[in-house]
């Protein structure tokens, strides 16, 4: 069986097309029977900016056409348009694409972690629909790899250096922070350290904001700053000079629509520094001069990003190779089971035969142990031989 992928994403298709191609869970369950009986295995990943069909088949190109017809039937998009806007990968290309995706390298917001949750949901749905077997291992390993990379990325962004870099960058942009009004969204360690650095400046008014106002009041009292309720953020955004956001939310906490509305009533520039992973601030505008949004990647600089990307790809290659080895070993699993089973049967037969000649020998613990040792050495020799030909990694 050959592993294949047919997909559409933000690079190949406009959002309006992807919306047409998306299959909500209810519709997917209703239509899945049209697909599942044709494919040995199939799984659908559907997010806000990508639709991807992962499948296994002995005729991947033929079934790609079947998939395109299936998509046309439910989306009413012509096959030629679908073919033009799609991408198609086979075997190793699918492995590397999926692992890169799980690690956040193929996301619209590079490094975002929501994709791991989306992959897990796609896997769970495919398991419920009973449409996968070996694809389960592929997705589990990709999810584990994604989590590992995200964990390493968080650890590499040390809180003291990140907070200090943010404050230094703000000083660079403003010249100095004396007399500025600052809002800190999130009460975690990053913003607490930012507040400690800022209170040393002259006449800086600092608000620390949390969805839980009691938490904001507690931290604000400790740091000597003003607490703020999250609901007051639209008002605060009209007067602050600097906003630093560092929450642990899995979703955006400051939407682009809010910022665009705030801009209309502002007369002076606003600098926003987003220190969260995944990002707190939704912002896609590049041409507006009175508001600037910086994220971690822009703060840390391109060299660090290149090194991080290189380390991530090294991890991806390692994981992909391990998965390929696992796939190869699966081919020999029936043979190995047969060897182990038969070796045990042969040992019992020989001991029985020996007992017919000399009963005391067949029941002797010493003879039985001798037989087990010979069996173990023979099995070891067979598996070592398979390993020497790169057929096993045991």
C-alpha cells in the first residue's frame, strides 16, 4: 500500500474556496461511506485554512481522481479548479509534510500549536469511523513530535531574557519610556518581570490585566501597579502607548477587529508586543503607520529562527526515519511470530520425544533449562541476522 495525500491550504487556495471544501463533522459522518469502502485507509484533516485527505492505496493516482469527484459532489467546485488548487504527495513526501505541519512549520502563523490539537481530533474521528489502521501510528508519532518541538521551543524562550528583550525593544522604539502608559495583558511570570523592569522607569503608568480581576488586583498590589479588568481593554487601548501580552490562552485574546476600531480614535502610535505562544494578538495589517505589532519571532531575530527551524527539521528527519523503520519491521511481524511459536512447539516436541526414550530426562529441570537456552540462542542468532541486513532495529 502506498501512502498518499491530497490537500488544499492557504498557499494554494483562497479562504472562500477552503470554506466550500470544508466538511463539518455531521456532514462528514453522513458522506464517509462513499469513501471508506474504496480506500484501505483514509483520514481527513479539516481546519480553517486547510483540507487534507491522507490515505493508503495500491493505486494512489486512480484514487486521487475518485477523491476529486467526491469533493466536487459535495462542494459543487469543478474538478479542474480543484486539481489546479490542490497539492499531491506520496510516501516520504507525506511523512515530511505531516511532521512539519505538526511542528508548526507549515502553519499560516508559523510555530502555532493549535495544529497538534486539530491533528488529534482528526485521528480520533478516523478511529471512530474505523477508517484507519497503520495511519494511526503515523499520526500518533507526528503528534508526539509536534508536542516535543513545542515544549523545546517554550523552554528555549527563557522568561528573564524575553521580558528584558521586550522592554529594551520598546525603549528603542520610543526613545525612552518615561511618562508612557503601559498595559500588560496576562499575570504570568513574563509580565510580572516586565512590570518589575518598568516600575524602575520614571513616571510610567502600568496596568496589569487579567480575565480574573481578583488575580490582577493581587499581582498589582505586589508589584505596585494598577489592576485592570479585561472588559476595560477596549477603553485602555485608546490611551496606552505600549501593550505587552503574555497569556497562556490557546486562542487569540486580542482580535484584529478590536484594534482596527481603536485606531480610529487614537492620535498617537501604539506599539504591541506579543510574547505568547501561541500568539495572543490577531494582526495581519502591514501598512498602517499608527500601530505596530511585534511577535516573538521578530523580537528574537532571524538567526535564532533559522537555527530553531534547522533543529526542528533534524527532529523531523529523525522521527520520519524511525517511522519508516517501524513500517518495514511490521512486514516481518507475522514471520517473527511464526518463528517464536514454532521454536516453542519444536522444544516441546523434542522433550516429549526424549521422554518416550527416557522419562526422567524429559522432566528434568536441567534438561528443560538446556532446551530453553538453545532456543533462546537460536532466536538471538536469527534476529541478529535480520538486524545485520537492516531488516530489524531490535
